[in-house]
């Protein structure tokens, strides 16, 4: 009797111990707790990779970043900095003896130097106006850095006196006499970004880009680099008189001692280089200067082609002209005959190997989203950031000869080990005009195919952008799915990664074919996925996605299965007002065919305020008051319109946020508000 009881008890306990722990749904606290891996950099000896690691502090309501390194075999993970102030942007010195980085531990961002074998960091710069970014020269003698200074005098004492006078003045008026007077989330402070060359030994520096121009430019252009012999600095700058209407970033060069600048992207027979040119990089052998170039002036979503300039012959060649991808960024291999390209392709951000002789493109990494490539000194492998919808960025390394990959870091694996997340699923459908459209679907945790689930259709911003297989900290598809919702994310006309013609299809047609794609896509998923409840449907989007929420509001009758509610984050509403309050005016002038007083047709046709009389769907309207891309008055307009029409609506404004909601407490509140709103309509 006792033996039988003992055996039964033992079996029950054993079963309980061996039973798998049930997985849970992802939460906003999980998202905030994830550590964010950034900026991997191979050491010059090829044995280690330095990188930055950012953590979010909910208590302090801000982020904090420290520097780490890991061996290329995945061993020897160690923290390299520890300070109350963040340390960012690690860059090894060419000899590998030092690691330079940025930190504001002395007040404002400065360059600091850390011995690679450990020790106390030493402050290298004492620039009153601070340092934004920097690069080493190949010989290690110089560092070039950018800093915002007054254009008529880059003298640091002058800057200090003017800034203190402004701060102490009782008059806080802002005075401007030209465009652009604000950008993204900041008012112009009457300074320009200039490039300085610092002699590492003497600590003396020279402003090599004096004058009333930004280098690098305020938007779209990036990158500056030393020539292989360390005698010149090549950089990007826009010298047009009104940068608010120009994408004409050019490539320039200047001696490291300063002096006359030389325009590299001057017009040639079949290219005027009036579009956006950026990211200059020399080949290791000094034979070529590569850069990315967009052909058309004023079009920020034009195809980015990779150009090579032969520095010995002067020959200029577009080596991706016949490849229908737009290059996001690239890196030279040491052999100087191959490059690694990063490019979007059908919902993935892939890595490719391009041979500059044969011009053949070979996929290296095709799954997920991959970025921040760093090349090993021997050119045999690359390290990069890799993410998918179920995993935040981690550092991976891939051998180029056989394509074998290995994940080197696992900062979030323990946190997410017991979280139930379903992989992203691809689907394709035929739109109204017979064009094939691609989309993604994510099922909620603990999915049961016999049940019915509410659905939220997500519309991305850009509009020239894409939903991809990636982990996102602002619009995380897994977190939305964790609310017990099926997530559908479609890449309609205008999306990137499907060829340039597909991307261009949205210009002059904001509420046309892209809208038809979404209408057809919603019908397709409801009629092909039986687990979607056609009575519990919602849509959400930000920026252009927010515009589309406003457009849907006025055109809900076009849907066979109408949405119960809409979530609009920082979306445009009145295109006339949007033009007059945004900062990068080249964008609406291209997208809508010019200025509205000369070409009103597109503004009139696709301005959502013209369809207020059709408004009937409850909407959550969210906007950042520091959003200068799409002024928060756009949110006020749509909310006023909805309430005046008697439509249920809620307005949420963030006085301390711009186009994106970034602060931890605000992010938590944003998600709670959105999910509570959806729950009230989709239960």
C-alpha cells in the first residue's frame, strides 16, 4: 500500500518536473529590457570585434551605452568601458593599440582614447561645440571629426561666448530669414556642421570646410574619409543656395591641412550629378574612389547606384546600373576587386558580394535584416548585425569562401527564451491591376488554428520603405501579435526592395494604386486565412502609414470588409498645410508634382481633408509636438474633423517627442494606449 502510494507520488512529481514550462507572450517591458547591439568593428589584427551595447533605463527614462568586445570565435566577451556617461562609436586605431570612442563624460561629446589592452581612457578633444562623429586616417596620424560651429567663425572661444550670451538673454525669440529653419525635431541654431582634422600627437586641429555650408550635409548625405596616403579628406556637402529644396549632395576633396576644395562629382557627358551623392570610400590600393549616387535632382528615393572613379585614368563607371537594386551602403574588401553591398530585397535586407570586373552579384546573407558590415583585415570574413522578427540585433560572422555563418553574441536570448513568438510568414496576392504584391503575416502566441482572431493591418511609413523580417523597437510586430492579434504587414506600391519601378509607382499617386493594393490585400487575407475574424479588423500606421489611415477614413466604403477602428501616428492630413510646415521641401515637391500654387492637382486629389464628409470610423490620433517633418497641427486637424463629424476619437500628444516616440516611459504609455484602444474595438 505504502509502496504503491510512494510510486504514484514519485511519478506525479517526476511528470511535473519534466513537463515543459509554458511560454508567455511578449510584453512592453521585454521590449524595453532588450539590449541593443550596435556598431561592430573588426580589430586590425582580426582577432576581436569591438561594439556598442545600449540598455534602456526605465527608472532614469533614458538609454545608456557602453563599449564591449568579443573574439571572432565567440569567446572572450568583455566590457571595455564603464561610466555614468555613455560611450559610443568605437573605432580602432590603424595599429590596433587604441580604441577611440565618443563620450560626454566631461560635459559634451568628445573623442576619448582607450588602450586596447585596458586602462584608463584619455580625453583627446576639448572642443566646446562637441564632436558628432569621427574617422581615423590610414597612418593613424590624424582624426577627422565633425562639429557644429558658427559659419563666420569656427573659433571655439567665439562659440562659447555666443552660446552663453544666448543662454543668458531674457529674449528667447528665434529669428530666421531663409529656409531651412528647423529640421526633424530641432530648430536651427545658426550653426553649420564643419569637418576638422586633428593631429593626434600635437592635438592641433584645422577647420577644413569653413563657410556657410554643412559638411556632412544636414540630410540624406553621409560619410567622409581620408585618402589612402592620408593627404586628403573626401567628404559630402550640399552647396546649393537653398538646401530645403535640394538633394544635391556632392562629393568633394580637400587637403588635410585645409585650403581649396575640389568638386569630384562634377558633371560629365551622361551624368550631371544633380542628385544625391554620398558615402565616398577609397579602395585599399588607392586605385578607386567609390561613392553612391542618385541620378535625379530632388528625388530622395531614387535608385542608389554605386560609382567607381579610377583615380589614375579619371574614368567614371556606374557598376550597378544594370542591377535592379538600390544600394543602402557598402564596404570594400582589402583585395580592391570586390565589395560587400547592403540592399533591400523583397522584405529582407541582404548582403551581397560584387565583383567589380565581372559585375556579378552574389548573395552572401539573404535571410532577416543585416547591417553595419565590418570586413576582416584579411578579407576572408565579414561581421555584421543580424536580426529577424523573433530576435533583436546580434553580431554574426560569415566566411566569404563557403558562406558559413556563426552568431557571436547572445545578449537577449535568456530574456526571450520563454517568450512564444511565431515566425514571420510570406504571402503574395494579385492587386486590382494584376500586379503581384508581397506581404507578411504573424500569428499570435499560443495560436490555435481552430479559433478566430482579430486582425490589424500595418501600413509602413516612408512612403518609400518596407516591412521586413526584422525586430523593431517602435513598431514591433511581435509585440502587437502578443495582444492576441493576427498581424498583416503589406508592402504596397512605393515600397522599396522590389525594383525601382515598383518604388516609383507611389509618386503622384499617394491614395491611388498603393491604396488599391491594401484594399486587395485585406480582402485576400480574410478570404484565404480562415482564422481571421472579418468582424474584428483594424489598421494602423505611422508617417505615410498615418496618412493612409486618414485616407482610409475617407474611403472606408472601398473595403469589402471595413475596419472597426484606425490608429494614426504622426500622419499627414492636409497636404497644403503639410507642404507649408515641413522642412525638407524637396519631398512634397517631388511627390506631388511641384508647389501647390503652380501644380495643385495632386494636392487637391489626395489631401485627406477633402473627404471629411465620409468620416465614420473611430480613430486614435497620436502626434509628437516636436515633429517638424509632419507638424503636430496635422494631428489636430484630423482629430477636430472626426469629433466635428461625431466620430469617436482620442487625441494623444507628446510634447517631448518628435516623429518617433523614443523615451522609455513615453514608449510604454504609447503602447498601453494603443493596445487598450484596439482592445475596446476588437474584443
